[in-house]
C-alpha cells in the first residue's frame, strides 16, 4: 500500500514514521521550499512520548529537550493553586518533555530521511486538488510559482496540512475561517538563568491574562536555559474575526507587550525582563475550528490540526496529532480495504479529539486557575479558604482521562 501524506509538520512526519514501521510505502509532500525550525516551545506529555519512544526516538528527545519535573498552576498575582509532578516524577513509565517545536520537527525529519530515504519528503509542492476512484487517489500539486508539478498517486491520501488545510476546505467548502476566541498569544524564547528546579513549568493567570514560562533546552552558558515564555491576553470578543491569519512565524515587538506584563507577579523569576530581553517574538490569534462530523471520504482522511485544531491548553495539540498517527497506522494494518481502515481510524480518534477541542474552549486543565481567580480576584493566602482542592484535582484528572494522558492509560 502506498500512502500520500500532505504536510511535513509534526503530525505528517510522525505518520510517515509510524506507517513505515507498519510496512507501508510513504511519501510526504510539503508546500514550503525548506523545512525550517518554526515555532517556539511546547510540552510533550507521556502519552505522546510513548508513541515516539516506540519509534526509537527517546534518546533524540533527550538531545533536544528538557525532561519536565513539575508544573505549577498559579494565580496571576503569584499564589500557587496547584503543583503537579510531571512524567517520571509523577509515576509515569515515560518522561514528559519541554522542547522547541522546530527541534522536534527536525528530529522527526531526520528520522524520516534515515529510514524512508532522501526522496521521502518532497518540498515546494502545494496541494491544489485530488481525485479518487476505486483504484486509488491522485493528488495534484503546484510549485511556489504556481506551475504544475508531477501528481502523486497512492492508495490513501492523508492530509496533515494544518489549520488552513486545503483538503479540509475541499471536503467542507462552506466551513469558513478558523474561530477566534478573542485571545492574542505572543511567544518567544531566550537564554535565561535557570529558575525553580531548572525543569519547572509555570502557568500563571487564567483566560483573560495568562503568562507561561518553562525551559526547553540547555542554554549557551553554564546555569542558563533556553527559556520559553508565552503571554495570552483577551484583546477581542469570542467570535470576532481573527485580526490576522494564523501563522506561527508572524513577528511582533516585545516592547509592545510591556503594558500587559504588570498584570502578573512571578515569584520565581523576573518575567518582564525575560520578555524585553527576547530578540524574536511571535504573535498568534488563538483559534480553533468546530469539530467535524467526519474526517474521511473514501480513501482520503485528515490528521492533526487539519482534523482538530485546538486552543493550546493542556499541552495536547501536537500530542493528539502523534496519537492520530499511531491509530492510523494500526487501522491500516488491520483492514484489507483502505476505505474501511480510514473509517475505523476516524471512529477511533474523532470522538476523543472532539472532547479535547471542546474542553480546551473552557480552559482545559488550566480552568483551575479561572475557577480560583473568579472567587479570589485579588489573590489568597490559603487555597482552602477559596475552594476545595479536591475540586481542582477533579478538573485536571478529568481532562487527562479525556485526552488519553492519565497514568492508567499510559502505563497500562
């Protein structure tokens, strides 16, 4: 069976590796002229690490990332709401990683070239359409100048082409643009003195104003870490048109963020100095799309952000794409008819990811911060005077279960 994959992001490359391991012939088609290390930091939870470890990539994750030790949910004014150990320190059989999105993509790309060959990823090929029949699928591409290039033929077409997926737009031509929740997200990373344990993640503040910070790699000097930060501020209303197209590479000026930084108190580090010391900062309107009724049409299906773009809550965007890749490979291995396999994959993954998309709209596990800030907007001295901590544990635990990220699901 020959698989045509559209998109060389984390989802598409993970799918290529997983499908190749299952014995399928895969070629990835990417519209960019080169695969660049775009994006900044993110967290890869043990349920996703389990899939990459099965591909023999655990050592390479250690080369590019940090094994996360602990996560703090905090009020924007500083008091800690909930502390959680992470990964191995929480009893999982595999670690959690904090790392640079582009460096993970580079790890996956290198593995694809090594295992599938140098021609397994074909660049400067933008999908413009596809046709299918009982014998297979033909995907049509153009280059950057708009000139047609050789079409790709296969038994299955997997669209891993992101939130602006061409395949999704062809399957659902009336869907419209992504849905903005009114929050602008700014991100950056720079070398900074280690804080906490040197492997700590801090999420301070709720939906209206949030600051996130954690290390994603060793720094260039002793005692320093490449430190990722993210600032989220409600600047519009949910349902407003996005102020610009959602692109991870859109630059912003860190100096413009200074008026927002005074809303936070961060006992572990000088967050304002961290932001203003960052040379490159990127902005992104926080968008998702409504869950679809189906992903599959015959021999064509969606994967990752093309299928279920979600708000970046709970560290699950890339992780869910990696889980998609494993499910897809398993079902293609178990069914003789590719169309039946794609329907089984859809039936496996669509309900689970729908639940995560909808939970992320209400804050995901980070809803614990909103709950406390609603009751104690000016901070607190004793959490027990504000809310029952067991109620917060239930929010976080329920989310992990829905996302397939609980200890029982990963270790079982």
